[in-house]
C-alpha cells in the first residue's frame, strides 16, 4: 500500500534512503569498505569499450554512468536509446561489453537491443529491478537493483538504485583495470557509503521544495540545465516534470544554452540550475547569470558553499548537503523528483498513472 503517503510516487521517493542502502549492501562490504560485485562471468580488466543501451529514465542513469566510466575507469562509452540502437546496426567489437538498464527488464526495445548485441558477440550485463525478468534471463550477467516493486509510473527509486549500482560497477571496473589507486578508490567508496544518510537529509528539505512548486506550476515552459553528470540530471528533471505535470520542460547542457535555447528565456520561464560545488561550478554559475540577465526565474540547486555564492539573487534556492562530486547526481535526482511531484499535485494530474503512459512498454 501507500502507507501514510498520498501517492505511490511520494512513498517511493521517500523510500530511497532505505532501498539505496539495500542496493549498496549487496555490493559493498561494510567491514572492509571494499566494493565487491555479485559474481558476473565477465572479465572487467579486459574491457576496453562499453556500450550502454536503455530507454527513458533508465537511459539517463546510463548517461550519468558514461561520465563516470570515462573519468574514473578511463573507458570510452557509447550510449544510445534502445529504439535507435536496435536499428542503426552499430559495428560492435567482438568481446566488448554492453550494458542494458531497465527497471522492468521487459521494455521491448531494450530487450531487442540486448538480443542484437548478443548476436554480435558482445558480453552483456542487464541491470534490472525485476530479477525474474526476460532481460535478466537472457543477459550473460545480471546486476539487480534492490529498489523493491515500483508502482508509480514515473521512475524514482529504481533510478537512484541504478545510479548506486552503476557507481559500484565503475569503481570495480576502474580497480580491475588499474585505473585508480587504493586511496582514490577509498575516497569514492566512502562517498558512496554516505549516500543513504545524505539522501535522507535531502528528503528533510522537502518543505522548502514544496514551497517553490506553486510558481513552477504557473509556467508554460520550464528549462533545466547542468553540466557533466548534472546534465543527465537536468534531463531527468525535465522528463519527470513533463510526464506527471504535463508542463513542457527541456533539459540542456548548460554550455549549450547560448546555441539556441536561451532564446526561450523571459520572465515567465523558470530555469532549474543543477550546480553542485565541483570543478565546473563557475561555468554553470556564469550560464545561470546569463539566464538571470534575460529575466529568467532561476531555481538554484547547490550545496551550502554554492548557495552562499549566489546569495539571494535567485528566485529560489534548494540547498543540498555537500558531498563528493562523484555521488552528487544521485542526491540531485531527489529534489527534481520532489519538485515534479509537488507541481503535479497542484495541477491535479493523476500522479501515479499519468495519461498516455504505461509502466512497462512491452510493445513497440
Ligand atoms: C520515466 C519512466 C520511463 C522508463 C522507461 C524505461 O519516469 O519511468 O521513461 O524509465 O520506460 O523503462 P524500464 O526501465 O522498465 O526499461
């Protein structure tokens, strides 16, 4: 049931500290602090190229993983949405690793892409939330997220569990390839170990997020911007908002704004800025100033240090705990879920069963 919550979506958002913890404990030994993946019959040390394929929100966790694999494990990643990948006949290196990400494990395009990759001689890993699903049965290796059943059509807890799992996979791969030393690995592992308690802190800020929803609910268009792993979180925020509130929303890489989308900005357009304190903070900050100079209403998501930088110049700020930049996308996913949720409730839409959408897309 929904427990004390008004919707499954809200219940699932609030379950995140617990289910992220569950997923983490399946791959992380608290005694040693070492990440150990469940056994998969794939030699991570031999992997030289990764292909990631998925749809929708699962695709966006893959996009975060691309940044992580490239930066931390020094492995080039190709990523595509399954409906494109399955028909574009990409030349796949024999023995390369392909990763398929799916909450349901049944999405038809992702399943077809998995079959295509297998036929082309790829090693395949399925990251699924339903362990008895078709993808889990057909892939060479399975890494299950332990989010528990997700009822709300909009994916929330499955997404953050995918991210935690992918973060562990990246660390294990980086170690196997000798791409990071023990000290660097320990820093990343410690950062991941903190995520459940930090996620709980983010949820404690729900009232502040709810307070911003009324004005977003008035908007016709909303933009989300971010850089690096903040970019897929911007895309995810926009996807969540449009699917449950039916407000038109777009996510952009912050640096891409001036190549077109900035023309949309006026006093009626809220711009949600994903800006954790990291090595690109200043760049994102200056993109935000360009937005404010054109009258855009900025909602600024950062940690205390970043929020101090902006003072009261933004229309709204959402302060998150300061964390290692590696895990920031996992935490910044939560306020964009909550914002979409509260806006949808104000709009009076069917939050758990948005129009035209199915939980699992098993026909093309
Ligand atoms: C968005 C959403 C969808 C799914 C997509 C893939 O909130 O839920 O975009 O992420 O349909 O579904 P799975 O992960 O089951 O393959």
